[in-house]
């Protein structure tokens, strides 16, 4: 039984604690939790009857060999710092998205984990949504033929009260905007499906809330295959979340997955039918109760399997870095007003800047 410790006891930690602490992830148990805000640590620790701490170093030193995996669930701008600091304990690390806000920090995360001989997992749970896996299967089998266009849409609602819950939200130093936070999973899915991006042009605005970063934006991506990718992302949908979707258009078929968390198969059309096609819309059409979707359980089971069997991770540090580079290029384009080619070194991208300076 692999024992997990959670660093950070905020909103997303409730999800991880429920899955691991309630025995829903085969082969995984909850060993301890930690948060600098004592009340949060106490609530989660007592709920799952595990030790709680307000200092991560104290937790790791105290628990010792009772911890096999450390899951970092702190605010976005601290993921890199905490990963780099915690690698010294030589426990495998799972980090929520985004893995970092700056490419240089992502590179350092990868380096220190490699040097410590530990695995680094970046959570991209939407890759495990059942409709997404079905789409990936069709991509890998060549059913689309030549890919024409891929589009992801994030039309969610985040009002001022959401951003006011924590002073790091909506800041360049601690969070980034809708592209780096809410849409990061969708950018990852688009890149996973369409392959290597070669350039991007983007525009954004802050439409309905008072924050440093954008709440609305659009990006046009050119991929090495010639396919065009579109990212439409906003937190300014009112009064509630509308959709989180991906659509792929190819010369031989079209697939669209919708719902508000990329979980509802809406279109599955191919020129040449294959066995099982007629059942796809009914089988892969379940919408989850919240925007997290169903993928965290499968992702954490994958983590356990990778560690126990020393098998490669679907999203390790290098794979997680890919979407961060694309998101950084989106921000670079927004700042310069120009198309940005990848691979590139950020110059004007403000993501991860201290106090927006």
C-alpha cells in the first residue's frame, strides 16, 4: 500500500483526500496532511483520521518511511518552489496543474527530481475521461485521416467573489489567468491530440472582474502537421459554467466532446463505420457532478501502477512542460501582439512575475 501525504488542504485537496483517504484508489492510503493554515489541516486530518501538520518539512521528517508519495496541492505559484524544496526527501511527487508558472522553474523541477531518483507526476486528469480516451484511440488508429482543425472551449464562470477568496488568485505571481489556470487542461488535450505546435497568436482581455490577469482570451495555434488549433477560454460566462469541450475535424470524420468538463460525447461521425460506433454516443455521454470530471481516480491509479511497476508515466515532468511552454507562448503573443514561434525563450510573458513587476 503506497502512502500519500498531501501538502495543501484547500479546494482541490478535498478531492484527493476523498479518493485516497476513503480507499477508492486501489493500493493507496492517506498518511498525513499539511497546510500553513492550521484550521484547514485540522479539518482534513481529523476527517480522515490522519496526522496533520502546518509545516511540510516537519511532516516529512516526522513521518519518514510512512510516506511514499507527496502530493503538492498548494496555490499555483508555489508548485515549483515546493516541488524543488521537497525533492530532498526522495519521495515521489505528484503536483497539481500547473506544474509551474515559469519554464525555467519547470526545468528545475525536472532536474531535481531526476537527481533525487524520484518520479515526478503532473496531474492532467482529463486525459482519463472516457470520451477523451475514445477520441485518442480514434486519433492513434488514423480514423480521421488528415487533421483539419482542433478546437477547445472553456466557457466557465468565476465571479469576483471567487477571486477574492485568496489574494493569489488572478495575479501574475501566484496564478495567471484563464489560460494558465482553468484552460490549462484543455490546452494540454489539444496538444496531446494534434501534436507539436509551431506557432501561436493570441489576444485577451479582462472583461468582468477586477484582477491583474485575463479572464477571457482566444489563441490560434499552427501545428507541425498543418492543422489549426483554436483555444477559446473565458471565466466570464454568466451566471454559471457552460462548457469545457474539444472538437476534432479531419478529412474522414468529426468528433466533439462537450459537457462542462470534457465528459459528454456529443458527435461521433466517421465515413467508414466500425463495430461499436453506434454505441459510442450512449456509452460515453455521462456528465460529472463538477468541473473536475471523473479522471482523478484513474490518474491516481496510474500513479500507483507506475511506482509499483516502474512503468513510464503518461504525464511526467517533460510531458507536463509541453503545455506550459505553449501557454507561455500564448502569453508572450498577448504581450507582443505578434505571432510567436515555438520553441522559444520567454521575454515579455508575465506569467510567474513577482507582484506583476
